[in-house]
C-alpha cells in the first residue's frame, strides 16, 4: 500500500498563484506592522489558499509482479551434430536446477528450431521476440540462450532486443572442433544447353592440422564429370557443361577431414537452369496445298522456334519456258541445308513432300544419319506417301516407322487415341478425348500403312496407324499419315486440338524433357516430395529415395492417370535427395540449395559476443577445454544497472514492478472536515482581535 497527496485546484493555476502572492503580501504587512493576531491572520489565509488548492490524500493498493526470464534452447539442425544434443539436454537440466531458487522470477522455456525445414537458418532471436510479445520491457529480467552459437538472426544493435536486461549465452560443442566446408564464389543461375558455365568455389577449414590441397569431386545430375585439387582459402574454378534443358544439378564435394564434426557441408549443390537457344526448324513443303500454312503458322507463333521454310512451287520436270531468274527469289540451297548445315537443325519437317528430283538420293542418306545421331524428322504425308516417288522409296525409309500399303482411305473418320496414345504425353489428355469417339471434327483422308516400329498414338478407320512416334538410335521420328489436320485449324465442324497436338508433337521431336514417354520426375513443396513416373508400361517399380544424410526410404507409386504414376513422401531433411526405380534416376532439392544451417557448423561464441556485451551479459562455453566436464554458472539476482556476470556466475535483473489493484481518495477540505478547518482558522483570528 502507498500513501500520497494529490492536488486538484478549484481555480486556474495562474489565479491561484496570484491569490497566494496577494495573501503573502498581506500576511507580511501584518507581521511587520506587529498587528495583533498577525500570525493567526497568516494561518487563516494559508488555510483558505490550501482549500482552493483542494488537496487529497490518496492510497494505492499495488500487487508486485514477477520478473520474466526467457530461456531459449537451440534445437536446430546443427545442434544434432557431434554430441551437441546430449550436451544441450544436460545444460538445460543444470540450468533448471540453478533457476529453481531464484526469487520473484517466472522462467519461460522456449524450444527454438525444432522443425529443421521450417526456415533457412537458426532464428533464436525471432523465437525470443515471439515469446516476449505480451511482456512489458521493464518486467524482463534478462535472457539466457543454450546454443552452439550458429545463429543467423543476431540483431545489429542491442536496442533492437526491446529490453535492457542482460543477455547470456551458454555455448555447446567442443573447443577443438575440426570442419571443412565448400563455399560457392561464382554460381550462375542459367546456362545455354550444349555450352558450359564457369563455376567457382572455395574450401574453408576450421581446426588444427589442415591447409593441404583437398581432393574435390564434381558431379552433374549424380554423374561424375571432373576431379580437382583445391587449396583451402583460394578460389578454384571449372567449366560445368549444361547437358539438357531444365535444372542441371552441379555438385561439388570435398574429401572429409579425419574427426570432422560433419560432412554435410563438404558438399554444395548448384542448380543451373538449362535454356535452349532458339530451336532451328527446317520446313520443306513439297507443293502448295490447303493445309500448308498450318505448320508454318504454328511454328512462327512459337517464340522459341527459328523457322526456315521452303515450298516447292514448280517441280524440275515442268517446262514452260519461264526464265530461270524468274522462277524464285532465291535458289533452294539443297547442298547447304542437307549436307553442310544439316546438323544445325533441331527438326526437319517434310510436308506433303515427294521425290521430284530436287534432292539427290545421297541427301536422304544424310538425313537418315542425322536422325541416328540425335536429330528429328517429321513427315506430314498425304497421298504422296502411297504413290510412286514416296519418301519410303528413298534411304530415309531406314528410319520411317510405317510402310505404305499402296492405298489411300478416303472417307470420313474421327481420329482416336490408341491404348498407348492415352498414356503418351504427346496425346494424353487432349481436349475432347474424354469421350469415345472423341468430340473432334472428322478427317476425310489417310494413307493406308503397316506399322514397322514405334508406337501408333492416334488411329484411324479399322485401327490403322494415323500418327506414329518412334525413336531411332539417339534421334526421333514422327509420321502423320493424313494431310487433313488443317480442318481442325480452320474450325471445320467444331475443329479439334490442332495447336495442342502439333505443338506437343514438334516439341517431343525436339526432345522437350516434359514430353518424354519414359521418365522419372520429382518436385518438392515444403517438406513434401512428389515423385512421378511417366511410362507406357502397365506396372512400375517402387522408388528408392536416398536422403542427404545417407538414409534411404522406399516410396510406392500408384497410377494417377493413364501412363502417369505418382507417390508422395514427407522428408525430415533439407538438401539434395536422390531417387531411383532401378532404371531412371531423379534429383530433387528440398529447401534452399545450400542451407545456412549447415554451411558453418563449428560452434563459436563470436556471433553472440557483440549483442551480449552491449546488454552487460556474457557468452561462455559450457565445456572449457577438450575432455572437460560441463560447467554451468550460478544464476544470481542483481539490481538494475549492477554488474551482471562473473567468472562463475551470471546475473538476472530484479526490477520492482507492480500493478495498481485499487485506489482510495480522501479530500482534506471537502465536507464537514474542511468546513471546520476554515471556520476554526477564521474564528481564532477574530477571537484574538477581540481581546
């Protein structure tokens, strides 16, 4: 309980001061003039002025509040290394014993960083701020951290803590730790497919007996591509080949140090997105026809395609006396295209092309070789494929997947997906294919042919092959056995998915990874990793996943849709995961490519010394020297502003903080008591003057 006097003047303060001055003058004149009852007059004036000041006695009922002491225990990933978890548990138990007898103090235990994939790094100060969000700064007695010192959100200024009490840290880990880590110094994000990108790294070491050249292995997508010797502390560079579109994972792994606390940071992962330069497509139209511009418009609308288009308007056997210089704007550069620069094209399309003597037979040999070496050919045929002069009568027939039977089917039919077509990425899920037959406009002509190899993904009347896809050594071939795809483009009878079909077809031929019919893919969303197996088979094998720490898990895949099998796994670790089904291998990175939590893992008091020293706190190891026992200092209460640490003790502030639970007010001159005081003062004055 606190007693006090408060004033609530009945007059404005300037008026009250003026009356006080006037009263003092009158009292002084009375005293100096030795007027009878002068002192009683002065007392009466003082009582009157005091009544106008309206004094009151106040009484406060206060409740003393406890001081809050947060203890933040670091449970992040680096605290699981080299026996630190056991050290942390032992230190926590000892701190609990030390704090048990601390007077007027509420201890708040905070377990920080338990979810290893929640964030990139250890954020103890964020956890501290969240725990003290409902606590006034004056109630904070201090803060105590139990950590290895690997903290990534240390404030630059101690004033950012939000309180002025001392902060102490107890550092786990051994003082003689050895660690080697790889740090990226040059890390490009993109690279052109088929070219190389320069990558730079540095080997950093902590501990005694190090400094020698370090053997380093470089891998791309899990396959070794180089071995290097790197000097610690110096930047080493190498050229990383970008093999394919999409993410190319470049791994740099340094040899492990004997007695190293962890090898997790001996490896870094650099994802480089492979991007293609403009895909070069050669389109050769054998003659003008209604659907000629369908392919041209589609390819010209694709920003990633650089199109070269030639149309044979006048075959060589046509003789009408037209001068040579008026036959075309430029000569058809057959030798340049099909002999000298054929390998520069990603795709060659023959649209309604028949042998007309323009291309010598030897060039078709070049085209067949081009396919086997990794090129792609699309033959969009019409009646020309079944007639004399067909491309099947050239050496190109070696790689063509269907043989013409000599006839042409000329009646209305609707293209349908074959069983394989429902699974193949080129044709799976085409708009309108949900029904049987599909809701597509009919075509009216197709070449009768016999399948030799590959897969017929679209069929026509009597299940004849309509669209055939095949692989030939390293290359790919597609054969479209109808020249009526343009009816879909023109919207005839509702049209059809010509854009989806023809674009997927051309990009499959140009080896777009997402359209491969046999593939294992993976993606990560938070801690959830999804594996997808694209296949034309009826069964798939389980996927074996190797976690960054070396442990393995098996994931069973189930069919999500035709040709696509899917499985999901929750992972407890950050980093690069490898998955294989025995045939294909995929890599997926969970979290940031190189988590800060495992970049620098050697325990150290240096990061916390600045902010702790600014608050008057301390930072000390719980194991002073190798092989020593754990030592936890005593915790003692200290007054605000007093020294907060010693050789074997740490202090927490004891502030006198209270809250008002009730208040009482007694006005001095209110009611009968005030009236009696005023009457008594003036009555005494009159009595003295009347003598």
